C-alpha cells in the first residue's frame, strides 16, 4: 500500500512518534480509559516533542511541515486507540481556523501556545436541538460596544473539558439563516461561560466530550474570527480536511482490527485445527482485506490531491461515508471471528467495536455525506 507522498524524513518522523507513543501512551491508555480522561500532561509532552500542529509557520513556533506529517500523527494516534481523536481535532481541524482566519495579533496570541500544548482547542457547532442543520443554530452573539454577549448551549463538544480556546459558531444575525453565522473564539476564563457535565459515551471513553453553556457570556469583540456573518462559509471551506481526517482514522482502525483478527484466528484452535484453516474464516478475512486495500488506495490518492490543493469535496465525502461504514463492518466481522472472547473487555477488539460507530456520525453524518455527493453530481 504505497504512500507516494511520504519521504525518508516522514518515515524518520513516524519512527520517532511511534517510539514516543510506546513510552508515553501505550502503558497508560487503559488507565486513561478507566479514568475517562487523557491528562493534560500528555498534551504537554506531545507539544514538547513537536507533535502538536507541526504545520504551523515557524514564525509562531511551528515546523512549517506539510500535511503528510499530520497524516502520520493521525495514523499513529489511531493505532494506539480512537480516544486520542481530540489531539487530531486540535491539530488539523480547530487550529487551522485560527491560522487561516485569525488576525496577526490573534495568531501571535494563540498559535504558539497551541503548539506547546499550553492551549487545547475545541470547536463548538452542535447544539442540543441542532446537529447537521447548522443554519438553524440558536446560540446568539449580540455586539455591545467592545464585547459580544453570547447566549446558548453546545453539546457533544470534543475537548470540551480541557479546552482553553473554543471556536464557537453563533448567530450574529438571527434573520439571515446561514448568512448570519459568525465564529467567536471563547477563552477559558470568559465571564458567563461554563461547562456542563462530561458526557458518558458508549465508546471513546477517555476522549473528553462535554456540554458548553453560555449565559450572557462576555466575549471580547477582538476575538471575532474573520469577518462577521462569514462563519458558515469558513466552516464549509475547512470541512474537506476535517472529513479527510475522519476517513484516515477509520481506515487505520479497520487495518488494526484486521491485524488483531488475523493474529487471533491463527492461534485459536477448534475441532483439532487452527480456525484460520476453515474456509469461512479465510473468506471473511479475504473480503475484509480486499475492502481495506481498496480503502487505503483511495485514501492515499485523496491525501496526495489534498496536499496539492485540489478541490476534492465530493471524493472526500465519498471516503468519509464509505470508509467509516467499512470500518463498522470490519468491527462486526472481527468480533465474530474472536467468538466469545471478542465480547470480553480484555480483548482490544471489544473496545474497537464500541469506538468505531461514532465515526459515521461526527464531522457530518454519513447521510449528509451522501446528500453532498448527490448535489455535487447534479441531482
């Protein structure tokens, strides 16, 4: 599965990151899952080693690295466990908003600390009554002098507990639909801003997801990101990369699950022989391996095109829905191949089985992906 976008420098970087994660994440991951939170200290260590936002320009403390470095970080984090998704969100989904739409003053204020891990970021779009229908968000921001007064609630927010900077989608013009959305950066100590409960999820146990509450929150007008009422367009511009990131994680999850199942079926014996010798097992493995190979080939092509700056919104939407559904099918089949042991917490396939379904929901549901594809096909 050739990755033609990778150079020798990229491979050295992967080796360094893998070694770091083997030492700093693997021994503690089970503990984090039980405690339902990844400690901030881990973020700081990631920052110290240059694994947070390496693509940011050197003038703000970054490495000016290309997107292939980001791909490597997503892949290696996913190999450890899906609950590390919040780091990928920070690196390649939220901080790019600050970098692209922020003023020079905002970038100098925020980007260096995002790179060190001193600042953890989140993006707040989803509301209790509004999921995919972004145009109908109800959180309002009313300008009063040099502040915006923000009121509303957000939910299912990744990094919601740890976050120091939150890009909040809110309505600055309630009558304008999607043309009245703006992006405000809300800081941790903002008066009137509080966090609700940390949400208890089926999977992704150590990944921090929370409710956010704004009650007459006073956000400085200087924290407006880009122009007022342009927020919807900014969000649309960044969704190609967000959905590509989700597809990358789902692909790696599927590859990991297949590797687990192959190891297991070779060791497990039934009726006097390894269950890898049964035709049903071989056919199931062959089917999964084929789908995973197709997924990887498609994904590698998309990564190359994305790095070349091409508009691949349609293809990324295809990859996001197909790869996440493929990963869900893989989880079901791999758990079945493990038999009763697959249902035991001590076997990592059980966690993967719980963790993967949400990938078909976040970053735009798979139904929304199909709607985008249909529209772009001229239907």
